């Protein structure tokens, strides 16, 4: 065993009413459950590596022991911890999401700058053409704008 694990005890048969079930590890009570199903979660990372005895003790009225079951398990050292948030998302998933958004932002800005520079160069070429040709054989920028607005 290692990490957090669910421990469950099933009861059956007829007899006295069970008021609670105590869960103990090496004789120390870790949980008391008063409703069926009798189960709890135990974080085994809180215990030393090695052999552990888990006891489940069914108690009746006034804490009288009705039944007991024991199990010995080997507690293993956890090899890796996985960081998640409350919704179960890995922290690394958020880092990937943030990096992807940052990359998209940089690409968007780069595309905008590229288009701005391209349009500036096109305007410069248009001005140079108008100066060299003097408007002969080609419409000026203003004429093109006026011509396109007349067509609408």
C-alpha cells in the first residue's frame, strides 16, 4: 500500500445493532464511522514504510465490541507525487495551457506587426510610383479611393 487508499468493511448477519466501526492502524484509532457503508480513506504516506496492522472493530451500544477483523499490509514508500487541483487537473496541464496561450498571443502580435510593416511598404511603393510616373498611366491612391467609393 502507499498513498491515500479507501478502506471498507462490510457487515452481514443478524445480531446486535452496530452503532459504529472503528478503524485502527497499529492500535491507534484513525477513524470512527457511524453509518453504513463503513468506509474511510487512509493516507498511508503518513506512516513509516513497513508492516502495518489494520483493525476494523464493530461496536454496539455503549461501545461494546461486537466483532473485530484484522489485516496486515506492507506500506510502501510513494515513488512520485502528482500535484492536482480540486478538480483533478494536473498542475502541468495548466502550465501547458498558459504556454499555449502565450504562444498564440506572440503569434498574433507578430502577424499584426508583419501586416502593418507590409502595408507601410506598399504605401511607400505607391508614393514612389506616383512621384516617378507623375500619375500617368496609373491611378493615384486618392483616385483609387474615390473610384472605389463611387462604385459602391
